[in-house]
C-alpha cells in the first residue's frame, strides 16, 4: 500500500534504531520524550519499540486519548441524560464502557435502550431528522481530528433547523495541554512527539511555542514504525545538539498551516473555552464551546445537566498515567484488578489508552 508499506519496512526500521543509538550516545544526560497521542502509544507498544530504545532515552505516554481524558463527571452527566424520557444519547464506541462514578453507559443501556454507538456524528443528524419525537444528544468527545466532524454535525443540524438535536461540548485541543504539561514541574519532559492526524488539521505551526518559549524539540510523526523511529532520531539529534525546532516527519499529510477549510469550520461552530481534563484539572482555552449562533443546541442549557462530583476509582492512577508520571505497570491494579475485560479506569478501556496498550502488547518494566 503506497505511503504505508515503505514506513513498515523492517530493514529501514533496523537502520533507524542504529541511528537512534548513535544519536543517543551524544546526549549529555538521560532524556524523557512524551508521545502525546494514544495512537502513537499503541503503535510504539505494538512494534515493541520500548525494548529497542537506548538506555538514556525514555518514552512516556501522554493525555492524547480522548476517552481517557474525559472526566468521570461528564460520563455521569451522559448517564443521567440517557435516563431521561424520550432521550437518545449518541457516542463513539469506547465511551460506552468507561466507568462513571457508579456505572457505565453500556450498563445503563441494558435497561433504557437509549444509548447508541456511532461511527460518524452525521448519523445523529440523520436520526434526529427521522425521529422528531425523540431528543437526540451527541456527546462531542474528541480532539482536533474529530472536531471538524462534530462541527459539521452541529452545522448540518442548524441548516435543517432540527429542534430535537443537542450537543454536549466535550472536545479537547492538543497544544494547550502540551503547554500545561510543560508548565508542570512534576512532569519534566525534554521533547514531544506530536500526533500526525491532529496536526494535519491544525498545522505544525501550532507547536512553535514549544520551541520558542520552552526551548524543547517537537517532531510531528506518522503512525508507522519507521515514522516513530525517524521522529525519535530527529528529536535525539536535536537534544544532543542543544537545538529546539518543530519538525515535520509526517510530510505526506502535515503542513505548517494545516487544513484551512477544517479550521474555518471549527471557528464557525466552536470557540475556545476552559475545560476539565481527567488528571490534569481545568486547562484554559483547551476545550470547544459552541459559538453563540449555535447555543440553542447546547445540551447543558437545554437539559439543565446536574453538576456531578468528580470521583476517581479507588486505586486507579489514570490521572498520573495521563501526565506521564506513572507508567501503566506501576499502578498496583494493572493486570490484577484491572484488565481490558474488567477495566477499572478509562486508560484500560479505550483502544488508545496507555494501560490497555501496555497490557495487550505485554510491555514490561
Ligand atoms: S491499570 Fe487500570 S486502575 Fe491502574 S491506572 Fe490503568 S486504568 Fe487505572
């Protein structure tokens, strides 16, 4: 497959590992590099990259799984919505199994039949048009990759003047959380691998502050094994030379400016707002609120959603895993009380969650 097979080539991968070790030999001290994206975490675990890293290069996972960073209070609010008469709640699959404070959307749905899994947000617009007797609520969970689809659904519902379509704003932005991590002295990162799909939308220029203000390298990478190894070689070379640049490894998709059409749609429908992240608290300008022109679709206002206390499962260290200060196998529940079939926290539920990826691919200390 063009643009994929050449980035899975084993010979090329071995060559990049050799280059990585050569570059790391020039590092003045051990370094910690965060792959911010859950898709990268899965690719790193699947390809066994932790095992081939030089001793002085450590990879830590970040808060780049949208399901994992959704606070339990929002899941509780979605569960409350699903229990209201005449309401259907729509969400992507992984959200169904994430524990709220007492139950999950999937468990509630066994009794209410009011939660539907979607593949595209536009399905909700279609359903709302076909079922005017039901109030249809779209849970807007996702990063910049998903946000244009969520925006398109809201815009399309407005064009059709659907009175029974509602939206829960829970989308998140990547650069503000990277800034928050850089400001967190307990995290202590030396560089970022940035997500290729998010950056295809927002453009690599969105990370320039990482080099300019925090003097750290940031390389935008694709999701194949050679993409990630190439990004690591570029980062380690920068660190060894005391350079700080934003580089694009994933040139087959990413530009500095990004997708201007998608950005225009996002600006039409959403505006930045402070939002809560699991494990990281409230981060300014990191969420997507509806623009005033679309405020009538805001489920928070239409349903007077209850304010629910944030409750983390006992013993779960997801918050620390999401900040990169705890590796999944350092949690006392990992693989014991918490497994993909019986998850305790969201990082074990989601297909892009760090704990799930470490467990499925057997990543060891
Ligand atoms: S292993 Fe389970 S309980 Fe521990 S941090 Fe991960 S998801 Fe939470």
